C-alpha cells in the first residue's frame, strides 16, 4: 500500500484546511485509515481514524479529544482517497500530518496498528 498525503500549508488561526491522502496498491475499502500528527519537539499523536469502507463498521470514526468537533475524517472509496477537513484551526494544530493505513479494525488510535504510512504534509497555523 502506498499513501500520498497532500493539502498542507500556512493558514491563520480560525481558518481551515483540507488534507487528502491518496491510497494505491490495495482496495481502499479493505483498509482502516488514520491521521496522525507530529509537532516540533513532540511525539507523534493520533488525530482521527475511520473504519473500513464496507461491512458492519462502515462509517465509524474516531477523534482525539483535542480535535473533536473541529476536524472531520471521511473517505471516498471510488477515488481511493481519505480526507481530513480541519476547521477552526489553532496554533497548537501546527504539525506534520501523516496518513496511515491498516487492515486491522482494532486499536485505531495506536500508531503500532498501522503498517503503512504516507510521507507527511506540513500544516502551519499562525496566531
């Protein structure tokens, strides 16, 4: 599975960005997807996750408390793309954002669950 993240950039506090993660090499509906981020000097942390594209868990999403209500993760299986809509951005959201994929349906908040990772895209929120 190859993942390509894009959409990062510089935005003022209160603004919005939409990140995109294009997947190839495997049918996206077979994968659970996640977004993580790493701020300067900090460890990488979970942001959002979404379950497989079909089956009983289709549409299930998970969010870190810090972004819940501001960020929305979604998937477009036909385009093999996962999106992260980020609204009401804050300076503390500044980080490199990574998308990740897994065939597992468990522990989507944990990095170790994901064997496949994209290269990261930088989001900078100015105050």
